[in-house]
C-alpha cells in the first residue's frame, strides 16, 4: 500500500510537489511525502522561534515527562508495526529492526531518567570580600531551537536520539530526516503528537533543494545543530552556522579491531562477524579493518569467511533474513568496484565478492589487500570485512592509527597489559576490550574525533548540550 504523509509544519502551505519513498530491496513504492519549499521551512522556524523566546509557552518538566512516558508506551504497543515498516523503508533486517525499536523505547526512558536526575550546581561564594554574604546557584534551561539532520541507517533510534532529548529539555525541534528513510521519523513525530506534544514543538520536512536545507540549518534562530551523516556535509554545514550556535556532528569511520595471538577466537569470531556485517555494514562504527597477529591471521580470515558465507542475504522483512540490501542501488555498484579494485591489486578474496541483485551484495571477506586500496583507506559502508596480518602490537597500533578517522576501536586479547597498551595508544574515542567496535548502549558517550565528528552523542550528553546553565546570585546579610 502506498501511503500519503502530510507536511509536519503547522500553518505551512503544502506544494503540489511530492517525493516518493522506495523500498531499497525491490524498489517498490512505499509512500509519498510532500516536499517543503523555502516558505514552509521559514514557517517552521517561525513556529519554533515563537516558543523559544516566549517563556510562558515553555512546557513544564512534569508535562514533558508525561509526554515522554506516553511516547514510550505507544512505541511499545506499536513495536512490531514500527519494526516492519522500518525494515521495509531502510533495509535493515526485521530481527535487527525490532532491536532498534526496543532501543528507541529505552532512549526515551533515558531522557526521562536524565531529566529527573540532572541538576544545576552551587558556585562557591564567601571566599573573599566581594563574595561575602552571597549565595550562587545554577539551573538548566533549554538552549532554544534545535535543528536536526539525520541519517538513514537507524531511522527510528537516530530520530529518538535527536528529538526525544530536545523534547525532554524543552527545546522546539525541527527535523530533516534522510530522504531515503523519512517515514520512521514522521511516525515517531505522530506518536509524540498522540502523547500530547504540541505540534509546533516538533516539526519535520524533506526538501529536494539543498540550498533550502542549508538556509534552515544556518538560520540565526537555530541555537543547536544535531547532524548525523557524511563528514563532507557535516563540516560544510558547521562552517556556516550562525554565531553562537552549538553543534554535534556524528560522521563515520573505518573501525579497527586488533586480534592478538592469544585472543579467544571462539568468542571473537561471532562478534567480528556481527560487527562487520550487521545492517550490510552500513554502520558508522562497523568492524572494517581487522588487524590479526601473523600467526593466526590467515586462519582467522578463513574462519570469518566460513561464517560470513552462511549468512542469509535477502528481503529484510522476512524473519529469516540476516543481511538486507544496501540503501541504494548505486551503493552496490560502488562496493563492487572497491572490492574488484582490491582483488585486482592483490587482495585474496575468501568469500563473497559478487552482487546478488541490484540491491544486495554478498558478505565479503578480503585477506591482506594493499594499504593503498579503498577498502583499507575509506569507509566501506557495505558488507565487507578486511583482515590484515601484523608483526607485533606496535605495528598493529600504527596501522590502526594510519587514517584520519577516529571513532571506536577494539582489541581482542587475554592479556591485561596488551589490552591496556592498546587502550593507551589507539587513536579512538572508545576502545572495546574483547568486544566489537560497534558496541553501544544509549546512555554511554558516543563520539567521533578528528574528521569523524565533533561533540558527544548519547542521551545524557545530548541533553547537556541542548541546555544552558543559568546562574542566580543572591545577596543577604544573613548569609
């Protein structure tokens, strides 16, 4: 059934122009959504700014908690529906999409917990003549209008991470979801409305004119910019933000996992397979480059290839599917080109290496490709794992740190000193010991460094960024 969605901007006029959303697996039409023009985006900014500057319109903390509690309950009721539609729209297999929806519920609950437990602070006074007889404390206030630009690969939980914290903080938020996966965003917003959130507090749109999107993000009324997507776009938009606007950028990487000679391979292999091939490798911290001790590298690669070849690739809405399609057919072409280039230049193809259809690519394991090949230098964002042998730990760390990316990394070893050395020397925002690079829970800090991002994600950290601390100083002779 081809659904028709509305324009989520109260008071804006819809144009006759629409955008069709297609299922990446078979290119079937899922829905049509209205395209916002510059006038509609201006109306969204007007709506949000009106709330931000009029404190009488601000929602109280109890009201925000009530809305978020109802939101979590509604999402729970609709878990199967939301997971199925997310799988159809984004291509992530149903088994993983269900996990994502459950995570989104938890993300909303973490917003409530953070709102209930966060606090301001007391600033020391009475320490010199000028500070005598004074008390100073702070409390948190919403920063203002939040502009969120999201990615396609986790269409439910990414929106939860960008929108729910804004609602919790009392910030009006405007979202531009990925054009490939806007429907999960719109359904999330409809749930917020159903839970009692005034529509002006959360608005959303898609555009086909990037100039309109840029004007939206860089408008002076935007006080916080949340971006999940490519480094090229993220850094460009950051350079154009209005003075005083804060931002958080989450880009990608080419996550390294070091496997020492003493690693427990029986436990490591399932994690490396899941971390590298989950959602067809379309995850910003996917296991991409595995650096394995030369004594075990080839054996590890062969075992990984054996396991990868067993994974069922196909229609994401079927319960037996483990790996779904790439988001666009052009991505299959790109991954195929990169793999062929690596093989032609000397990489050993242990499994995969072929397209299954216009939308699906075989789970692929490459052994020892040249360091100059794209699969070693750039983010693959496809179902491809690379295994590279190393001479010693220093060599592995040097190779891991050879790229500009800096996100999450892993070390597999039974030796505490090996683990601690890797933690100390790896250029990463987080180092997992005996855990895949793609590990994440929604309350932990999640941050790309260098070209991989700016600021810290994770619900409590996002809420911190979306608020300001306002100081109060009281003078009393009784103090």
